[in-house]
C-alpha cells in the first residue's frame, strides 16, 4: 500500500462503498477528489456493448470524479472524499499532495496509451503476454522453476484490461500451460517457466523497437 502523506486526509469525509457500487459516471453530478483508504476501484470507459478498463485504484491512490470515466468499487471500499474546489485550495497551500496525484494520473495515462497501442497493433495473445511480462517485472519472484507471478485480478478483470473476453484469456493460459510456458499456482498465481518463451508471443508493435528489459512491465 502506498504511504499516505501525513495530514493528507485533513478535511476529507469518509465514504463506504459496497462491492459493485458505481461511485462515478461521466454524466454524474459529483465534482470531488477522493483518496482510496481500503479496497479497490476500477476506472473504465463504457460503450453500448463494451467496457475497457483503464486502471485499478488501490489504497493510497488519489483520483477525481471530474473525468469521462466510470469508477466502480470491485471490493468493499473506504474512500476519503473532498469537493474539488476545496481540494484545489488545499493543494495551493500543501504541495506534498502533488506527487501522489501525479503518480496516479501518470499511471492512468500510461495504461491508456498502452491499451490504445495494444488494440491498434497487437492481437490478444501478444496483449496477454505483455501483461504477464509486466507483472513478472514489477512483482514476480524468481524461483528455481521460473518466475512466480501473483494475480490480484480475476480472469474477467484481466480480460477487461486487455480489451478481450474472459474465455479468450482462459483459453490462452490453458494453451500456454499445455505448451509448458507457464503453470497455474492455485487461483491467484502463475509460474512462468521462461520469460523468453513468453516473450515470443509479444513481438514489437509497428514502428517500435523490441525491448525485453522494458517489456517486463
């Protein structure tokens, strides 16, 4: 959990959300800034028949309802909420909040750019391979049998991040398991036996150089 700066929550009001609660929509009337105290929120775009997840907000993250996105609690969640105008006044006198806000917004922008690039240039197997390589780079643990990767998200959540279906993600993982590239470790972890073998499924996009050090994200 990212550390919350001392005194950040002064002036914020607590709000409890049940799992599945839609806290914010593009047409909603809320104009608030919030800090995630516990739980997890999904930030996504939605059309008539499709949703695309942009990011998941974790404890310590700061976000705002004044965006063209939907914000949904995917776990029971505690938020600390403040009107945007009051937060702007607070930001003017307390610059310690700025790095936290910039970190979250930067991650959301990077996720959005990666999603656009994936949808434009990569097929689903390449998207999934790049996602797993990223988890291995950020959170994987090297073992004698490969890299152990925790999966905090379910198959449905991963599919939404990749712009595909749960069935497609499960089928690809089953296929790569049969090929000996990876194996399931319960419901919440995978062991990737060879990052190089997984990277074969993730060629560089059009106009982009291959960078396996960076592909680990």
